[in-house]
């Protein structure tokens, strides 16, 4: 009787992980399902766009009769209030959590749960968060209009600085200057089982955020460009009327600095991917489980593509099972017809905990491929360790004929805008895609 | 060919006679299985239907409704939760249980 709630939490966790929502992620340690970490990726066309916001959920024994306790942990160590309803101390004011007086019918109910709370928090991250503050919903004086603009401007800056840049620097062991702390190479690195679970920090979103960073890198740069036009370096943030002494968002704009740090992170991530090759060679010599597994998967994929008579070819680069070079012929009767595309799949020695990183060598103007050649594809969660499913997912993303509008797949801002623009824009997009397809053949 | 039946075992399945939603909104388990507190589905872990059309495991909705903060409302639609009268034995038990609660 005691642990009834565990049953429901476990179910909710697995449902959320299965439906692979691109803007939500949840995780907990196997031994403790009552303490859940959740990640919300800031919505498109808001100042929170593609920021990484993390929350701690604590489910008590009386869940779901009572709501869980929710704390925001992306607060710049308790110094930054990201939203009128998300305080610097981590408190999340939400009527369904009982942390805010709500209209009747907005309180907690047993039919609410992890996902509905996350969606409620995500809806706080809006285009104009100023009006979330009670009393400011319809504020429309000229001073309010200025405040609304100033508020959006500083949230965008801090979203980039704190939720993206600081987080990634921490993951990569970098300081703001861009230098990386040398990590002592350890024999145990390749053997995760020997680590004591409790003593190691629990960073479930590390690999996810790194991969999302590569997706959204161009959008971050676009946001920085916009910020540079609207603010001056050294200009102080405007204080909002509802911000208190220890519950506000203070600081100065410095987009030049942000851009430098952002570029350093991109460089460090690319170097990390490159390092996997050398680490992989070493793993191959030592015949680690991952190396043997990848080599076997490679042989199977080659065989199955051959059997299915697919016009793809796959080779190992330098006979390294951690780098696969894929050549793929564009599908006939589509915009990709007549193209010849090469991409590489880089595997980590920690695969599948660290998911592969794919990079197109062929330059292709496509709304699902970023400027540096990173494709935006989603592999099913239950097939994370299946290398073939990654390759198929990349090709599916490329060939998808009528994708649903989904700004979370916005990895190439220019192509995305044309693709989802008017009729003329779409024609222009198709033309540019076909031109790049044609060039791929000529270059080959 | 003549066949002589010596012995036969009847097998039957049962399920709750409810309209559509097959998950309990509170524990999110199937109605045909039990609520998290029970081991065996059926008479030991029965369902309760509200007039609003929402169904729950009896144990789940009783746990919810006995709290003051629930204000007697259905967790799904927040209307006052009143159980629908039913003729079968199971809901009779539930009504008694609710009366005791």
C-alpha cells in the first residue's frame, strides 16, 4: 500500500520518454523514481527560444492525491528570475501546483501529472512574459510597452548566457575564457559500471543538450545578431516594476562576449567529436565491448543494405568502427533525385549513453540540415543502441515529403523560413535545394 | 467418426462494462487490472462511475474524494462527483463503501 505512487510515476516517466517530445525530457536515477529531473527547451519565437531549463520534481507518497514539489534549477545559482512566475530561488508559481492562488478549477487534481505540469510551465515561457505578472495582464501604458520590450530583451540575453552557454561550458569543463580543464584520462572511463552511482553527479541531459546545441547553433547566432542590433555592450538591464531586491534579473548586456563564448563551445564540441576517432582506435585495439559491438553492427548493416538492394554504401573510415562514412543516392522523383550525398556517423566510445553525431560532408541546402552539416533527425528511444536506425532516421528526415510544421526542428533558419513561407518562398527553397543536389553530383 | 466428450473445461473472460476510457484517470492503470493497492481485479477492486461520465477504481476515487482539497469534485472535469446509480451488485458495494468513507 505504501508505494502506490511509484507505480504511477514510473508509468508517467516511461510514457513521456516514449513519446519523444522534442522539447521535453525527463530522467531519474534507477534507485529513486521520486526525484525526477525534467528539461524544458524554450519555445520558438519567445525570448526563451532553445534555452535549456531544468526542474527538480519531488513526488511524495501521497502523489497523485497531492501535487509534486517543483523547483527550477536554472537560476544562475539563485540569482536570476527568468519569469514573473519562475523565481530566482527556484519557486514555480502555478495554480495547479498550489503555489499560486488560482481560479476555481485550476487547482491540483489527481488527473494532472508530470506532463501536464511541464506543459503548464512551458506555457509560462511566452512571447511576452511581462503580462504573466498579476496586475500586468492588460498593462498597456507606453511605459509598459517599453518594459515589455526591455524584459524580452534581457530574458533573451540571459537565456543564452545562463541556460545555454553556462550549461554547456560546465558540461565541457570550460571556463568563460574558453580554456578547458585537462581531465585526467582514466582507465575507468570506458567502464561506466565501476562508478559509484551516488558519488557521481547526475547529469542526465548532458548528451542531449550537446546534441541540441549543435541543432540550434545557427539560431543562437541569429539571436545574438539581433541582440547586438538592439543593445550596446555594457548597457544595464532595465528593472521591471514587479522585480524585488533578491528576486530579479540583473546584469549587463554583452552580446560580443556571448558570441565569443558560443563559438568556443561549438569548437570544443567539434573537437570532442574528433577525439572520439582516436579514442575509438584505442578502444578497437583493446577490443572493448563497444568497439566489438559497433563492428558487428557495421557488418550487419552493410549486409542488410546489400540484401535490400538499397543504393547506399557504408564504409569504415581508416577501418575504425567508430566512424562510418555513408554514401547515399537521392530518392528518384523527389527534389533529391540525381544527388549523391556523403555523411559521416561518429560514434562515441561511450555509445549508446552518448549518442552518435552525424555530419554531412556534402553541402546541401535543406531545412533539416544545419549550416555545418548537422542533420536534425530523431531516432526512436528504444532503438538508441541500434546504429542502423540512426542512419535510417537521417535518411527519413531528408526524404520526408510532407513534414508537419515543427519549429523544434529549426536547424537551418534560412531554409526553414523559406520552406514554411509563402508559395514563392517554397518555390525558391525547392530551387535552391535542387541546385545543391545538382552540385553534389558535379563535385563528386 | 464418433467423438465422445469425457471432460471439458469452460473458459471465460470478463471485462468492465464501461463506455470508452480504459485507463483510470487517477492511477493511470487499466480498469481491467487493479488499482495500485490491490492484487486481484474483479470484485475486490471495483469501479465507480460518476454521473459526469468518468470512471475510476473505487479505491482511487475514495482516496481522492476524502481530502478536503478535492472539494468533492471529479479529478477529470471538476464537476461535483456523484456516483451513478447502477443495478449490479458491484456498484451496490461501492455505494456502501462511499457511504462509510
